[in-house]
């Protein structure tokens, strides 16, 4: 902890020093605000964003800057607290910065985005997945991360296209995340011509699923999609194995956790799950991964490369239109396509990615996962 | 047999399994209520502690290796029962005895406080995440029906739960009906003041009911721990609530009532989940409780309370 704090205060010092220098050479510097938690319980996610953005900035500065301008990241700490996020957003406005990467937590991003939109500031979030952020129709707000609901359509596509089961059951835990995903999966399956034979909720925190399993057996189900988290699915898998119920199980990112294998043991083998792509494993990112590792930082965090991509998109846009005007940039971003660290990026009219950043994985009994075919 | 009846049979088997463990926990509620007329809300936490202790002992012994599984389980059972009993005894000594004689509500609040304390104490000591154990007992004893229609299975684990519950219940019934302590216990339930006057140490009897209840809850903790393979510091709350419902259903204060109530609750839950969406499981079982309380406030086997003068 002490080391972390030291590193953090160093960055602050560096930022302060950079700010002082920047004052004299304002015309040649492009400032990008980095808004996210630098303190608080989810500060580790803020670190991921910082690693990604700083790696991108280092890259551009080493290669002549963005459109000839030197880039500088300025860190703003919202501690993942909506109230502080509003204060941070106002501070960014007062500091005259018009390009923001962040915020991280959806609950912070949402109130902050109101301010950015009103002030005509360009914001790209690399981590907030709540659909409501882009539903307001703000044209200067974008993401470099997929929505939760994209997992549902991806799963349904995989089920109807690759697994092709005969009888599907869709089970969920009655919570916003799980039931939302399960509903998306069911609706997409129906569209693809597969009518699930069962759609049912279980109680989160429940431990006994023997009645549910007998019901699945009776319905002769050969594929189960579970919308929810690992503790319940782990028990369902374990009890299914005990009861000799053999079906293919699939779930969302919420089940991808090493605890699943601890609970379910061997029954975890072969379970399918949708999870964010491991961008650091992509060979195209090898040089970027190496550059981050060289600095002694961790490139594996899920938000590192989405944050990197956010800076790339801004840079490409400024290069292309030869302007840093946020409104003009927003227009260009929504109309064009980009090649980034997270792959091909194209936006729909709301500012969401059109292509999913999720991938179907196969889970293993030892807690690891491999990409499914 | 037809598919429908095989399915019904399987669901009843599932319900009896979970119902047996409700019954084991319910006895702790019912005995304490029967004697001092208070509801020990910390009882669910004793079950949770029993589960943790058996996990610790089992994983510890298995790590040592070369010990036969039945021996491991037996040692775990004994240790869990001993530790849980000492918790039961200590709770009574610390949180209830000083308050005896005061308003019933005060003891109830003390019980809720104890429950919160124990839950958070385990969170601090063991962490709040799920602790898991690999399946130790697997496989099925009987499988009948055919694969084309529906196959009824009774797993070894379910059988173990039934057998252990049956033995515990028989021993408890014999103890209460035949032994001197058991007689004293029944006397306390009838009239605690009079029993005291007759020279029986009622404090000892009350402490003993807490110890017996805790030991049975520890047995349930071990069995359900093995069955589910998972325990966390919050399992006591919902298990306690279900067992309390079972005790009220059967008639609080009555030991056979707690046993019956547990089984009825378990089977009701399984059958609800079988023929309705499983999310209605708790709605129906707690709805049943409301109905019983409305039409038969003393529960199925409970005796109407005679106002003591």
C-alpha cells in the first residue's frame, strides 16, 4: 500500500511539474483529462485506465505527438463517487480541458456526462457499461467498451449458430444483471427460431436447487443458459452432476471467477461463458504490452486497452480533421471507423460500439479459460 | 410408474432431504421456546458456525492424508458438535441469563444483537466470501424408472442426511422421554417456577437445552455443508428463518412438531418449485406459515398455551 501511495504521489508531482511547464508552451500541448478513481475501494480500476492512457500518450509523444502537439494526461480523482464526479467534471471545465477519458464507474460517468455534454466536451469512457449513459442521446459521449446486453446477443448467436441444442432452458437469479441478460438471450433465441422450453428465476443466495434440476431433467433440457453470478451457478452445476443431469451450461461474465471451479469442482469443465476479450493476448498488441511491462506495470487489466483505444480514437480524429474542436471531433468519430488496440471500432448513432468486445470462452475445472470455437 | 408419478416421487425425496435438515435446526428453536418462552434468533448463526467448524476439520484432516473418509466425517461431526455446543452455552450465559426475568422483548433484542455479532465475527475471522469444499460423497444408491421417461435417483448424500437425522431424532426423543435430565427438561417446560421449588437446578436445564439445540444445529451444519459444498457467514440467517418457520408450523414448543414442521416445509418447497416457477418457492412456504398462524395459531402439533397464574 505504501509503495502504491508513493507511486501515486509521484505521479501527482509529475503532473504538477508537467502542468507548470505546460503553462509556458500551451499552444503545442494537448491536454487529456483522465477521470476515474485514484483513491477508494475501486482505485485498482482507475490504475488500469491510467496504465492504458499513459501508455498511449507515451507512444504518441515518442512518435511526434498528435498532429504535432505534445500530449499530456491530467489525472482527476472522482473516487468512484457520483458527487465527487460532478465536482471533478466542473473542475475539468474550469481548467479548460475539452477531452476526457473516463469516468470509470457508470454511476460516476452518468452525472459527469451531463456536464460534459452541456459544455461541449468530448468524453470517451473505457469502462462504464450501463446502457443509460448513451441513452440520453448526448452526441459527445462515446465508449470503448461493450454494453452488458451485448453479451446476451453474443451468447444467443453462439447457441443458435454453434451449439444448436434441441431443448434450451433459460434460468436467471431475478436480479437486474442476471434477469436482464437472460431476457435478452431468450428474446434473441426466439428470433433465431429457438423457443426455450423453460424460462425461470431462482432466488439469489439459495443453496438447494434439487427441485429445479429435477424439473430440468423432466423437461429433457440439453442446454441451460444461466443469467447471474457464480455462487448459484456453482451449486447448480455441482448438484446437477450429483443427480446425473448432463446438459451444456452457459453464463455471462458474472460467472467467470475462479471461485466457480472451487464450488463446482469437475462440473466446471466445459461450461461456456461470455467474457471481455483478453486484449493483452492479441498479437497485434504485443509491442504495447511489452512497453507497459517495461515500465513495471500490469497490462492484463480489462480496462487497460479500452483506455488505450480511447486515446487512439482521439488522436486519429485530430489527425484527420486537423482540429481539436470537440464538436467537430464527435461528428467525425460517429461517422467513421477506427483501427485500435481493441480492434475495429465503429459507433452506432448512440455512441455505443457496434461490435461486441466480448468473446465466448470455455471454462475449465482448474479455474482457467480458453476461447471456445 | 408413469413419468408424472416418478417426477413427483423425486421431488418428494428432494423435499424430505432438505426438510430433515430444517427439522434438525428447528429443534433448537422449539426447545428453547418450550422452556423459557423466548426465540433464540442467534440459533441460525450456530448452524453456520457448525458448518464452518466441520469444513475446517474436514479440510485439515484430508490434508494430513491417509485417513478413511468415515473417520474424517465422524471426527468433524464430534468437533463441530462440541464447538457449537460451547457457543450455545456461552450465548445463553452471556446474552440471555442476565436478562431472564426481564421483559421478553429485551431478551429478543439481545438475541438479534447476538445474531448480528456472530455473523460479523465470522466475517472478520473467515472472510465474507464463499468457502467451498470438493464433493466428498458422490454417486447414487438407487436409480429407477427409465432414461426415456424419468429417472428417480437417491444419492448417497441424501441417504446419509436421512440416516443421520433419523438417528439424532431417535436419540433426542429417547433422551427427553427416558432420562432423568429429560424428565427435568419436560418439567421445566410445564412449569419452570415449580420445578425450581422442587429442587431442580433450572439454570442447568436451560443451559442444557441450548447445548442440545446447538449440537443438533451443528449436525445440520455438517450435513448441509457436505451436501452443498459451500458455506459463507450469511447462510445462518436464511436457514434460521426457514427452521423457525418449520418450528412455528409444527407448533413451537413441541419437539415432534418441529420434526414434522421441517419435513412439511421441505416437501412444500420442493413441490412448489416442481409445479410452479421456482421463484415462488419462498412465497408459498411463508404463505403457508401465515395460513397456519391464522387458522391454527398453535401450529399443527402445538398445545394452546395455558395462562400461567
